[in-house]
C-alpha cells in the first residue's frame, strides 16, 4: 500500500527541518526535539478529557494515574510504559495516548517515568518497569482497580511490556504491544526496507541501542555488530532486551499492532507469531500506509487517528473479556 498522504506530508516537514538527525546529536537535544513534536502540538482543545488525573509516586519514580469518567465498580488497569528508544520520552510526551486508552477503553491508566539511558543504562528501565507493576498491584484498590492488570507501551515501551509479561506472567492479565522492539540484533527484511526516510531510521535505532547498552562514544559504532558487542561483554541472548528469545508458554493474551513502513515491523510480527505458536491468544493488526510513531500523528493523518481508535477498541475488547 502507498504511504498514507497525511503521514507523507508530515515526513516532508521533518525532512525539511533545519536540524541534524537525532542520531547525530545528544540525548538532551533529542529529548527537546521529541517534546517539540509531541507536547508542543497539543492544545487545550485537542487534549483528550478524562475523569480524573493524579500525580503519583510509582515505586520511587514520578507517575500519573488516569481515571475514566463515570466508571461504576472495579475497573481494569493498564500500566503504560512509554516509547523513545529507552533514551527519550516522558510522562508529557505520552500523555495523549494514555488519555486515549483511559477515555476510550474505560480503564485506569498508570504511566511511569522510568529511568532513561545513557544516564541509567540497561537494565535500569526493566527494573523500574517491574517495580511499577508491583506498585500497581499493591495500590490498585485506591482507584477501585479490579484484578485485571495489563501492561502496554509503544516501541521501547512495547519491549518493556513484553519483558515484564515474561518476568511476571502471574501478575499480568494482558499485554498491549504497539510496534514493539523485540530483538536487539535480529535480522529482518523491514530493517532494510524501511531503514531510511520513514521517521524511525536504522541509524537512530543503533544510536538508541548503544546508549541503552551503556556503550561509550568510542564503542557506539559497533552497537549493531554481534561479535563486537559480545567482545564488550554484552549478553546477546538476554531476554530482558530481546524478549523474542524468551520462553513464551503461558504468556498473557496480547494486542499487538505494527506499521507497514516501520523498521520494527517484522520483529513485532515475528513476536506475535511466536506467541501464537506458544498457544497464546494474539489479536494482531498491521496498519498499512503508516510509520513508526503513528500514535502521535493523528493531527496530520486521519489514517493514523483511525488506527489509534482501532487500537484502543481492540484493547477495550480484550480487557472486557477478562472480566
């Protein structure tokens, strides 16, 4: 399918911007740029309303609790882990998607500002995500949370959600994986087909991976080289960064969505296939014509906005089926 016209227009604006690519700058500059593309575009009129918003301390990390309007009785809870390559992103950049899940699926959403690399490399984000899950279970009575506790996130957050689900399958009722990164050094056609020009580029993925793994500037060049990483002491089989290598038997049911023009497309779909092969119920959907990051692109792309509505509806159906 051709690239969605609204998305194409957005990519043209990004390409014309007088700034170097993210992977040529610093994490600080990347964080500011990401906020400009997300937070700065939200107006009071476009902000999705929810019933109640609370700032909370989630196992020692800043967090937000979103509660749906008009909820009667216990509600399911979604622990949301934001994307951004483990280097960028925060509570504000993903405020809108959390609001959409809360309002559209009628669930409580807990967002956590987990530690970012390079200041806090792997496995800091994993540790914070696991601690956040424990916190949700311990505190869900404060918002009439039911026994249904899901984890979800986009990109790096999808990775963390899959990792958390594998580590604590007894505590996770469902997983919502939005174009997840699942295989640190996997070899997939979409990584070549969509390497350049579709918002997330392979050079940026390598840059994110180097920071996440704690590689120095001198070591960053071989961040996508298996032999070089192994020589630096990186365990390439660690399921905490590559969940597709884990034992998927007994995993909770999943909603898993991908985008056609995304370098992460094939590893996300491979993860869905692996879950199904392990007997897990998976509601998988590829959104043709869209790119990585489409959850933030609805302002220019009706197709992206429709995809988010569909994603939220799929999540609502899954959580409702669990009681």
